[in-house]
């Protein structure tokens, strides 16, 4: 990876302290500073904090573009980081299932991904991390899950329960269950067996969750819930200590989360498309009501920046407040005090956005070039060449 030399970026409109300013900032040794350094003019650009994505599963398509055509995990991680970086992401959590569903969401695959990511991360273009999406009805894997989370330094877990909807599918539309199994490249009987094991574990779920959150609390792991169907479910998870509500599926669940001071996360594609692809609540309605704190890529990295612009264009949020939903606020939730804003001493994670086209032309992660294109590439490379000649 190519580290930027000490460089003072001038002329850009910079997002700092919640407002846009026309001022300069220096990048040196991977962090921001206010020191003097050779200058590079970025008039016509916005200089914004790097995007922090708390939940994305687009990596699945890079590892297995088709269920019957998987590629090595390491190859998929390389493609994922480039996809994310090209759209301004400097820190990303890959949302990996730990589920009775099997296949790429099985414990076996989750552990394989953890090992691969641990080897890959030191040389990655951006900060890649793993979020575990743990199905609630798997008490038999509790000790294994805790051991894997601690062994690999996983810092974020969300609970979800896909059992009710899958049981409904099996009873009312068995052909859809068969199509799901075929799409995932799994025998239908294996999926049915996993479903039955999960249903048989119903009575063990409360104790299982208590044991898990006790372990997570001891080790400072952030945890939440995913797809809460109603306010009652969100309240139960709140009582457990799960203070992140990811993709609440009903207005009531989001309202309860907000009333209890919990964090609400929604998908950026929901904002860009004007609604949920799954037919659930529109994210923009929650944002308008002040009931959504963070936007995540979900399945589409490009939507992160586009969602911020959409909110600004519609007058729902100013650009600084909209951009904070994909940078400053996620950093605070994950206790990453070294990033999420442009300030002296913080990690030099930022994007350069062409103010006219709104295109992200450069993504810099800890002072290293993760993505570079367009006129921004000409200016940065020109500055490096000039500095190199001066050094000679």
C-alpha cells in the first residue's frame, strides 16, 4: 500500500466539527495534524471523513458469485476491499451468519472466514472486521461461538431469529423452501433438519442468550439485535443489554428502541431506492422522525455515500448530519475514538469527493491510498512526484 508523504491539503471544503469549512489539513504518518507541510490544492473537492460501515454482506457475492461457483475466501476479500474502498469505505464490518441455515452462513464457514480475515487484515487496503450474526436458536454451539469470538477478536455481534419466517415458508410455501435450498446449493433435507433442530431448541433460547451476553459483557463486545419484528422483541433485547437495533422490521420496534435510548441502524440502499427491498418500513420515514442513527451498506457499498446525498437533496438532513450517520456516529457506537472525524491526532481516514460530479475520486485509509481515480489522482500523484524530485 502507498503511504502519502507529509502533505497539506488546501482549497477543499472540509467537514469538521459538524460543519463544512474552507480550510486546510495536513496528513503525515497516517494521521491528521495542523502542522505545515508541502501543499496540494484540492479546490473543487469535498474532504470528508472516511465511511465506517457497520454491516455489509456484499462480500458473499465476491466469494460466491453463484452458489455453485465459490472462489477462495482470500480472493473474495481482495475484491470486497476494493469494492468498499472505491465507494469511500475505510472501516467495514463483514456481516457473517452463524446459523442453522448452513452453507455460507454456517459456523464452519464463519470460522473459516475468521481465520482467512485474520491473515488478510494486516495487508488490507482498509480496516476489515467481522460482525457475527448469531441465530438465537443454536444453544449447542454456544461455547464454540464464544471461543471463536474471543480467539479472533470479534468486537460486534447481533442476534437474529429467522426461525418463524422459515417455519411459515415450510408450511405455506414448501416450494419456496426447496428453491432456497437449491439456490444455496444445499440438499433440501439438510435445510429441513437444521430447521427442526432450531425449533426443538426453543425452550433453551433464554438461557442461551443470557450466557452469551454475559461472555460478551466480560470482554467488551458490542452486541445488538437484527430484524426485530415488534416493540416487545426489541424491549426483551434491550433488557438483555443489546442496545443496538439493526434493521427493525416495524415502526413499533424502532419507536421502542428510540424511547429506550438504543441505537437504530437501517440500510442505505433503503434510502436510495426509496423503500425496503423486502417490503418493510422505509428508512427515510424513521430518519425524518429522528428514529434512525446510522446507515449501513447492507448489500450495496455505493449506496452509503448516495444515501447521504439523497438525504441532503431532500432536505431531510444537512450533508454534515447525513455524512455523520456513516462516519462519526458509527465510530462512536463501536468506541473507535481514533477515527470518524477530521481532527488532529485522528487516523487519516478520508475521502475526496468531486464537488461537481459527487464522485468519490480518492479514499485514504490511515494515510494510505486505498482508491484513486480522476482529477484527484492527477493532483495527488503530481504532488508525490514533485516531492520526490525535491528530495533528490
